[in-house]
C-alpha cells in the first residue's frame, strides 16, 4: 500500500476503498502519505434483479439522509443502469443529490 499511496500523493490523487472485506490497510497508509481517502459504504448491485438493486439504492438514500453523505458502488451492468435510471429522478425530487466522490475529499 505504501507504493500505491506514494504514487497517489505524487500525482495529487485520492484513494477510494471499495471495502470488499472488513480489514484494510489503505486507511492507515493514506493517512501516512496525506492522501485523501474515502470508503465505500454499500454495494447496491450484489443482485442482478432491478427491484433488488432499487431497494438497495433506496436504503442508501435513507442512510444518506441520516448521515449527510453515503458512498455507494454499483457496477457497469445493464440491470444496475436501469435501476438508477428509474430511481434517480425520484430521489432528486426528494432532495437527494448525486455527487462525484472526489467532491468529498479534503
């Protein structure tokens, strides 16, 4: 992780931890090198069912309302795109804003 963070630091980039497991060394390494760091809060498309993905997006939206921000990851898949196509207008009407994760970095 040191090599990765050193390179990110030199390039002025940030690190988004996908959090595929509960253990990570990335947060400590990012802090050591002063690299802005963020961590995924929820994968929304562990299922390929559009309704299930929409339910996960809804869950993320409710958590965003509660916490102020919430980072989610969805994959570039047709069912995921369809779920977002259906959900984004609804959520925006509720005041949810979709932003680039880079805007959360210090």
